[in-house]
C-alpha cells in the first residue's frame, strides 16, 4: 500500500488535507457552541483536547506537504512529520473517519442538550417568533427584552427604534382607549392593537412587562355588534314609545265613544224635553220628571269625572315611565308654561338617550330658581357629546328663551340648563 508521501500531491492527498481542515472548523464550531451552552468543565475540556489534536494533525499534514514540495532536504529534522508521511495513507484516512465520527457524536450531544436546556439566544429566537408583541424593561425604561413584533409596532407608534420603553408606554397612554384595564390603540394602517401592562417581581427586583396583540378582527366584530345593539335599543325605544302612545290613543278613543253615546242620549233627552215644553197638552208630569232627573245625573257625572288634562311636562313624565325610565324630580317644579315645556323637552330627550345609548333606567332632575340639571344612572359616554338631533333642538329652544345649555360627558353625563 502506498505511503502518504507518495499520494501527497495526488487528488487523494489533496482530499485528505481538505477533510482535515473541515474537521478542525467543525471542532471550533462545536467548542463555541458548548461554551455558549455553559456546559460543565469536563465537557469543555474534552472539546478543547479534541480541537488541539485536530489542529496538531492538520499541522503535520500541511507541514509534510510543504516540506516534500519545497524543502525535501530538511525532512530528517522533523521526525513526527517524517513518521506521518511514511505511514500508509489509509492510516490518515482512518484517523479522519474516527475524528469525524467523534465530531458527529459530540455535535448530536450538543444539539440534544440545546433542545433540553434553552439558552438566552434560543429564548430570544423563540420570543421573536411570537405573533404577540412583548417588551420587558426596568422601572427606568431601559429595554431588557423585546421581540420583533413589538419593535415593528413601536416604529409605527413612535417613529423610532425601541430603545426606551417609557416612550412606548407614553404613546400607548396618549393614543389608547381604556377597555377593561387594557388600552386599545388604532394604528395608521387601520389595525387595532390591545396593550396590557404588568409588573414582574424577580429576585427582589421589579420589572415592567408591556404586551400587545393584534385584535383587528375582534375590534371589527365588536364595533359591528355595538352598532347593531344601538339600532336594537333605538327600535326598543320606539316600540315602547309606540305602546305608550297606543294605550293613550285607545283610552282617548274609548272616552270619546262613551262621550259620544252620552251626548247622543243627552241630545235625545233635550229634544224630547223641548217638544214636551212646546206641547204641554201632550205632556205627562211623571215621565217628564223622570227624564229631567236622568238628565241631571248625566250632567253631574260629566262634571264629577272630567277628562284628565295635563300639560307637556306630565306627558313627558308619563312617556318616560312608559319606556322604562323612572324620573326623580327634586326641587320646585316651574309653574310658567314655557319653562315646563322646556323641561318636558329635556326630560323626553334625556330619557330616550338613556335607553338608547346609556343602557340606564333612571333620570335625576334637580330644579332650582336658575334652571335644572339632569343626570342618569347609565354608563358614561365613550367620547365627548356633541349636540345633534334632539339635543341640538333643545339647545336652540333654550337659546331662544335667553338661557344657556351645558353638556358634560365625563366622568358621567350631565345636562345643565340655566335660564
């Protein structure tokens, strides 16, 4: 079998030297991986010895090839090199095969260790793959951990890189809408993000965690449901108002029918009485007396039970009660007709808005000599109220009377009218 120096410059010799170089690169990579994994001292020592042997073997191969080509006269001065090049080339190939097998086993062990023992780098890579944005910082705002998703959203919110978590939290608080302890932020591209803040305690230190998730689809569905609920409340309000009006109209129709009957009977009795008075020769005293007594009873009944008549304020209170809103009046009610009409208009509008928008069932009206104030027990408005529709009509009516109407949205709804 040919010695190594006989095949040094053949393709086989070149391949053996190239394989030795690749083995050394693999050993360097393995040692760096083991050091990053912070393995025990014994494992690190074995990797170092493996690398030293691989580099020594590669050095002998390269030195032997160099001396055979350029310094053949000096080969006798390096016994290890001369001994290696005189061995059969199969010995070198076998050594490299054993070295490659050992490198493969060590690499497989390092891979299994990485799977079972995550490192800081592997954790960072895993966090970067999360669809949820994550940022952990100290109380001063110094970012300790953030993933790729949060960095992208921070760029859209602040226009810069995520280097200070305090700037991101300030942007979220300024642009976010509070919802169940979290903040909903609308991005310029139309997406909706929900941010949550949490305090983490670790080893006696406190850290701030800011997380965010994309809730665009949920926000779209929620808005659609809110709009549908608003339409349903509007329809419910109209149905309740219609039932109140319907009952009132039926009662008036029944009273009108009864009055028509009574008036017809009275008309007949009056005609009969007139005839008997004009023709006394055909009148009998007893039937005439009975007819007059019956006529008196009808007239007295009409006087004792007149049709109840109320003004606009009474109708407004009745309609509010009909749609499920209880009105509590405190203070002296105005006696002037135009002020009572103005109060009635305000009660009607606030009652309907309480049912449609605030999901409430009670109005509180505080009256004094300067005007009145109306509040409800419903939920607070989501945004500042701008007078439109009925509120705008009420404002114009009040201004024509020389007064001022004020609207308060937060922390709760309040309508104040000063005359």
